[in-house]
C-alpha cells in the first residue's frame, strides 16, 4: 500500500483536536479528508474551470422576500444577558427552490449608528464547518456560551461594534443549512459553495434592501481561504456581466487561511521545527524525503517507494515528537471536561478550551433552535460533506483580486495547523513589492502583532492568537479588523 502524506495527516490529525467539537468533525479533519480524496494531481485554476451550467451571465434565482426580514427578527436568545442593545435576525434563504435547498444565516447589527457601518460576511472553513457554531459563538460574535451550555455572556470585542455582521452556514448540509435533495450533501465542492453563497447574498439583499448599496466585505478563516477569494471573484465577475443587484464589494480578509496545498504543508512542518516542537533530525528528514507538491505520493522526484517510506517515517516522528498538544494553539491548555466546575461564568479574555462542547449543548436546545427560527435538527459543528472540486491553490485569484479590491491576509501566530510560515511562503510567491516595511502594531498599549504592506496585499500577524484568532485575542482581533474596514494599517503608536 502506498502511504501518502495526506493519509498520514488524516490519521494523525485526530490526536490533535481538543476544543474542536469532535474528532470526526473539525475544520482540519475535514480538510485532510478532502485533500486525500482528490483525484487529479494538478487541477486547473478554479476560475478557469469550464463550467457549462454557469455562464456568469444568466440571472440567478430571486425569490420573494416580502415580510421575511420582520419574521426573521429574533426577540431574544434563551439565556442572553441583560441590556442587549442591537438587533439580531436569523433564518433561511432559499437558494434552489427545485432541490429545496436553503442556507441558514445569523445577522447581528451594530448597536450604534448601524446605518453608517459596513456589511461584513463571515465564513468558517472545514470544508463543512459552521459559521454559527465557530464564528458567531466562539470567535467574533456578540455572545459566548457559559459552561452550563444554557446561558450566554457578552463579548465586548465583538465585530458588530464596527460592522453589521452576517454569519452564513455554508454549504447546504452544514449546521442548520439543508437540502431536500440528499445528493447535494455528497456532491458539493468549491464551485457550488460559491454559487449558492452568491445566490444567498442576492436574495438576502432583497430581504434587507437597506443594505443594498452598503460597503461590503467578506471575511473568514481556515478553508474559507478558498471560499472567500472565490466568492469575491465570482461577485466581481457577476457585477460586470449580469443585470442583477451590484454587490458593493470593497475587500476581503482571510485568517490562518488554507490557500495553497503544497505551501501550507511545507509551512506547517517548518513551523513545528522553528517552534521547538520537532527535532533537527526530523526536519532534515522531511526536507530530504518529502515532496509536498506531488499529489499521489510523498516521494521526492517520484522515484521509488523508499523515499515515500522514509518521508512517512519522518512525518510520524514529527507528530510523535510534539506530544499531545493543541496544534490549533500550541501554548493553550487542553480541554478536560471532568474538570469543569459548574456555576462559574465564562471570561472573554481567557478562552475556555472546552468552548466547543458548550456551544454544541446550547445550539441543540429546542428553545434555542426555535429562537433562531431553525428547523429542529441535531446540530453539529462540522459535517461530512462530500467534496468534488477544490483547486490546489487559490493564489491566482488572490493575485488578481489584489488589483481590484482590498486584500488582507492575517495570521494568529500560535496556530500550528495553518501557521504564519504557510501564509508568509504563500505571499512570497506573489512577488509583490513592499510598500510599508514590517513593523509592530499596537492594541491596548501592547504589541498586537506585526504588519507589512505589500502592493495590493496587507499581511498582518495577531500576536498570541491560535487558529481561531478572535477566540484567543479578542481585543487585538477587533483592532485589526477595524483597521481593515477603515483601509488603514493597524496603529503604530508605541506607548513608550
Ligand atoms: C453616531 O453618529 C453621530 C453622528 O454622526 C455621532 O455624533 C456619534 O458619535 C456616533 N456614535 C457612535 C457611538 O459612533
Ligand atoms: C422533498 O423530497 C421528497 C422526495 O423527493 C418529496 O416528496 C417532497 O415533496 C420534497 N419536499 C419539498 C418541500 O420539496
Ligand atoms: C435589467 O433589469 C431591469 C429591471 O429589472 C429591466 O427593466 C431591464 O429590461 C433589464 N435589462 C436586461 C438587458 O435584461
Ligand atoms: C481532568 O480533571 C479531573 C478532575 O479535576 C482530574 O482528576 C483528571 O486528572 C484530569 N484529567 C486530565 C487528563 O488532566
Ligand atoms: C488574472 O488576470 C490576468 C490578466 O488580466 C489574466 O490573464 C488571468 O487569466 C487572470 N487569472 C485568473 C485566475 O483569473
């Protein structure tokens, strides 16, 4: 049997999931399954794929949205704290009436002057993970779930301080989003995800017409490193070609983003070595024997099983050497469910590694699902959706987008899974000239991270943040995203 690198990662990844909701369903286990299942070694660029069904010209489905904004309004979420001073909405948007396929969203407006603030779409990755369970409930949303799994507390660094934020569960089969055609769950991929998200937006803007001309930004993390540039690309192309609502897209920001298979893999093992998690011998062995570019085997120059076996040996050694740590935040404590003491409330500045379990309990309460206007479902954070298309790289799209709209790539620097090295290697291949040299930026008198401004792309780190950046560094993440929305580099005022 041929041992492939993707197979090894697939098997090994289950050791390294902690706060994530379950071993079988987390953002990276899904990604590993996807990479493993790929057939073609070098799929063409996503944007250039010939798509017979979609000319980018023909109008898309638009349903009547009359009265739906009012009926989507949430009175109150069960267990929410006192003094909620903003409007929240949730519900379904039909994207294909023949298949009966609908996407679920949760929308939070800004408490003050919401009509002056931009509209932001947030997407989590996987593929197959929920933007409600991750993004809204344990990253940048207005509430987090207490240890009791029943009550909420306020996140004072929520991104709806500076924007009106839509969390979209995508594609159908993820979270509360559904299809009545079960083949939609087994035959989905980047292209359908993009098109459905676009149809969602066109219909959502009919339901909330006051947002039609608003400045619009798309943000997301992990495998949304695919979704976000692809959706942006599709919107710009549709804006030019269709007699449909023009979406006023101004920019994208992607965090710890999976944008190129080979580069992300290489960056990960270099990160493990440079962060004192792997030995010199292991890193030398990996560099000598593994070829991350070759799809079907790990052998260098394709000759012989010996290199494959050697590579596999060093990869396993690398995983063994790092021990039982949380690869998504290498310095974080592990979740120990039996150590949870009832009664104590959560604290936004101290991320609870068991948060995923609390979210899962909360979103499975019948009264919570009813309050969200969701169909009664067994909700889970990540689902196994069968992925059929995914290019190995979205760098060609990112390069072109950077000529038209604002592009930020940010990285929590304690994530070992899609680490800062991977983002840096990827940006390097774009060969963009530096306009603002690497410098620190500040948030609450501390270095919040580092930033470098390239022509067309801003790269910024968030210091002390893991894979889900706002979970670990909510205040720094808010400073970063505020700067992004204002089109300014994060503040460089040193307090000293
Ligand atoms: C809301 O807008 C008004 C008028 O532009 C401004 O005076 C006020 O400071 C704003 N409030 C907040 C909280 O941004
Ligand atoms: C869902 O699919 C079933 C079987 O194909 C069909 O009988 C039913 O009418 C569909 N429901 C809706 C709401 O489309
Ligand atoms: C574009 O849409 C408008 C309004 O719906 C319609 O009046 C017009 O005929 C359409 N033009 C084309 C070329 O489809
Ligand atoms: C988890 O917490 C319990 C109760 O505090 C403790 O007895 C146990 O040793 C802990 N387990 C681990 C793996 O830390
Ligand atoms: C990017 O733009 C160039 C020049 O306009 C074009 O030749 C190329 O096909 C574009 N790439 C993609 C992926 O669209």
